[in-house]
C-alpha cells in the first residue's frame, strides 16, 4: 500500500452518501487533521501543501520508496521556488486585471450593477487585496486608484439624502 493510500484512505465509519441512486465520492481527508477552511483562491499554505504532495509523488515514482525523512536544502529550495512562481503568477494575473479595470473605467457609461458593472469591478478588486498588499509599489497605487474611482461612482449613484427626508 502506497503512502498516499495510507494517508488519504476513506474512513470506514463515513459511508458514501447516495444521491439519486448513484454514489458520490467522499472528500479526501487526512486522518487526525481537522478540515481546513475552503477559500476561493489558493493561499500560501495550500500552494505549499500542493508542492509537497507533488514532490512526494515525484520522489516516490523515482525511487519507489516511501521514506520521507531525507529532506535536503535542495528540496526546500525547490519548494520555495514553486511558492515564488505561484506568487509571481498571481501578481501577473492581478496586474492584468488592474489594467483591464482601468480600461473599463474609461467608459463613463459603464453600468452600475450586473455583469460587467462597476459593482462587479469593486468585488473583483477586493478579491485581490492580499496579492496587492504583498506586491505593493506601482500595482498597489493603481489598484487604489481603481478602487477610489469605483467607490466614487457607486456613491454618486446612490440617491442623495436630503435634509427634508431627515426632518
């Protein structure tokens, strides 16, 4: 039995749920480890775990052994390189989105709500806040400018409260 089968085996006390006569696959779990929160985008821990699992799979395929006690500096260097690559990819995607957002905001008749709207841009800008904070610099300045423009447009679209309504 390979190490993956040992780690990711289904628990016997959790039978597979049935839905409409067909069985659905049970989620993979590591015994003794509580479930991690699910995020829409992979975070650093998830990327590191993915890299570790891929490295373990490559290592076991090459040497056909399950001994994982021999961690070298090259192993950790390769893991760090993969995390750096993932960060660089996320930064490129965020840069591309910010550029697209700037182009969309040039359209003064952009709808406020719905698909391709100012509200959608606001949501997408906030989704990338962690990447922007990590990268900083010019990307952060451009992100802040886009967010300010989106916020102003949404605020101007709201009905102005008059002093008559408060009286």
